[in-house]
């Protein structure tokens, strides 16, 4: 006997005893069409339940851990999320970030929430090195969970957006693991500038030597070691051909200050000149943190756009 969509009796029997329930209903002659549909829907939902794993190590440091949300099915895409916090704070378990992955497995997409070493204890570029290592781990292991290692997407918020854009453009980080930026299926930076416009203006006005002498006097800058390394960590300096598709996600409230819109548009325009794909979207009535905090809520506009981007590039 075959049910809707080619579902066989054997299939249903494997669905936690639902077929036994159906047989009893048939025997008692109380079967209705709605009852069948409801039972089969419950069976399908339970046939291959979503799975999750927390604090999986991708390195030896205590902060080199990630959480996975795995959907049912095979060959699915995977979204790797990177939290913000100025590269010196933040955690995948923070209230701002703990629910980022909640809605993706139900949509058929695996989601990985990544922690990484933080400054100033860990100097730059430990943060970018860790993200590249996490990507390598996902690429090497996601097939064992049913995912397709060729369908890896990056999403980062705030300074995490800087990280995903950098690792997806500066070839050095993925090259350490035998990968290249084009191995990524797509990148979505959310809520970060792509270069320090104020610093560049200060250099132009006051001279590079003056700025360089004062740069390390600021405690926030010391983790970079030098002005040169700080400038080099901005993604705009690493645009070239062969980059994955980019989609910049921008809150309406942070278009001008900080100049997220200006720097994101500049990145998109420059990368298109090399034949790459890049675009941006501004979300009305959204702020820096509501962009990410509401991602798991039903009908969220940002989630919808992310989902569309993944499905469009789910090669």
C-alpha cells in the first residue's frame, strides 16, 4: 500500500509505530481523511528529528568550540555564524547570539555557532585564524551529519561580520587549510564597517607617522601590534577576483554612523569590478542588535532574506 508522496507501509512502520496506530484505526472503522493526514504529518516530523551538539572542539583552546544544529535529510547547506564583541568579548551563548541558529534546521539548513579566541589576551590575528580553523572543521565533518561540504555559508554580526568578510577575501587564512575563498558558497556580513574611514581621514590630515606613533597608546589597538596590521585586518584591502557571493545586511539606524552603508557599498562596488557578485540590503526600522536578536522570531524579515540568499546560491 502506498500513501501520499510515494510513502510505503514499510516507511510508515519505521516512523515510531505510527503504522500500528493506523491499523487499529482501520480495524475500528473510525478512520477519517483528516486523521490520516494528521498522523502522517506527525510521523514525517518525527522520522528524522533535528539534532544538536554543543561545545564541539575544533582546536585545543577552551574557546575554540562550536555548536551545531542539524536538520533532517541529506545534502543540506550549512550556515556558519560568528558573533560580535569588538574581537575582545562576546560568546555564542550570550543572549544576543544564543538563538541565532534556532530557526535554520527547520528550514533544512544546518547552523554552526562559533566561539573563537578573544583579545587582548590573544593578539590579532588569532580571531581570523580561529574562524578559518572552524570552517575547515565544518568542511571536514559536516558530511558525517548529512551535509554537503560544498555548501558552506558565512554569517557574522558586528566584528564577526568583519571576520567573515576578511576570511572570505584574504586568501591567507583559508590557504593554511588547503582551501580558498571560492570554496565558500556565500558570505553575509551584518552590521560592520569594511574599513576604518575615520582613521584613513586622520592619516590624510595629520600624516601617517603621527598616527602611527600614537596608535598603540590606545589600549584597544594594542592587540594588533602595529598600525600596519590594524589596517590590514580590514576586508576592503583584500578584494580580488574569485571571491564568493557577498550580501551585506544593514540596519536602517546604522547607515551613516558608523558608516556601515558607505563602506559596505564601497566593498560591493569594488568587488564587482573583479567580476564577483555582491549586493546589500537595508532593513527599515532595524537597529544594530535587533537585526540579530529577532532572527529566530517567526516571519523575521532578516531571516527571510538570509534564507533566500542561501537557497539562491545552494549550488
